[in-house]
């Protein structure tokens, strides 16, 4: 599963915008994605910025459109 697909699941469950750092933690907790880097929030942020499904509501904070 790709990060954007997994993040969509996490944000639907949360029903509120979340910081990329918190999304990364939730992805691992739910075993939706396994990171191979220590820069997890950066990877999440880059992936969500590229997708039209997400809106950036504050620095590092994303919501579903």
C-alpha cells in the first residue's frame, strides 16, 4: 500500500486534520506502512503534498479534501 492510500485511511478514521508526524506514527501502529528511514514525517509530508486528495491546513498538517 502506498503512503497516500494508507494516510487516507488514517485521516478518515481520525476525522480531523493531523500533523505528518502523527500520521506516520498511526501508519506504523496500524501496520499500514513500514518506513525504511528515520525521516518519517518528511516522507509522509512529501507524499501527501503530491496528492490532490489532501489539503495542507497548516505547516505539516494535512486533511482530506
